[in-house]
C-alpha cells in the first residue's frame, strides 16, 4: 500500500468516527426541561381568635358591701362595670338583693343614711350586661359624704356649681319623663355620668352611670 493510500484511509476512518460521535453528542444538548414549581395554595395558617378584653373594676379594693366607698367613673361604680355580665356583677356584690319579680335589677339600701343604689340590665332579655348603675338619696336632705364619689369628689349632695367647676363641658339635659334636670359628663349613649337635680333644687340627688341616652325613669315598673 502506498503512502497516499494510507493517508486517504486515515481520513476516511476519522470522518466515520466523527459521524458516529456527532449524533450522540447532539442528543445530550437538548433544551433542558423547566424546573417544576408547585401551583398549589400555601398551607393555611391558623389564626388565633382575639382574646376578649376583661372588664376591670373601677376600684377593685373597694368593699363590695359598702358602696359609700366606691369610686364613680364613666365606666362604672366600684366593682360594678358597664358591659359586665349582669350575673357576674351580682356574684361580685353578694349583699345586694335581686327580687324574683324584678330579676334584671340588683338593689342595695342603707336605711341609716337614706341612700339606695341599684344596677340593671335590659329587662327584655333573659340575661345580658349591665347598662345602668345608680345611687340616689331617698331623704329630703342629702349629706355630701353619703354614697360613692367621683375622683373629683362629686356625688350626692354636691352642688351644680361644683359639678360645673370640675366639668365645665358638662351638658345640661332635661329628662324625657319627670321634672328636674341632668348634667351629663361623657358621651351620650356610650357611657356617661349623669348628675340629677330635683326640680327647684341645686344639689345632686342622684348619680347614674349608664350607656343609655339618659337614666331610666323607673327600673321595675
């Protein structure tokens, strides 16, 4: 075999090898498949229900049996608070009386000073929260130290001028039923203190904390 023939044979063998290897190489260079991604919704997260806000008493250290030492605020009197479950409020003042024919009201009475008090829920429901807390004098002469007081020292026996001096923005209000006048401290219908004056008098005869528009004319009528 001549040198020229050997040279042609080598070229042919090389071309043949290239032809065999090329398809194999091309088969490994295909378009890569896209990475699969999850289209499902993320696992649900548990949502914690908000913790109900507990009603805090105005002055929890006050003696439940002695309302004369209670503090009056726009949220309540002493341990009894607006929007508190009526049953819980009754349990907190065991010396108060709930009569069978007036089961939506709890009463307290001090015969020595002539001061009476009550708190009530809605009479049209079988149970509910406290909507009104009231203290008033049943005597003609009210002593300033009788009954609970506000942080300003206002209560039964305080004068109109004393209320207005402590609360110059107090709103004057006429009761829907009955005579007399009211001075309201706080927003109407949301929780306010009402100082009541008998007709022709200038001293506070009753103090009511209520979420109603005004103190009720009567609670067991």
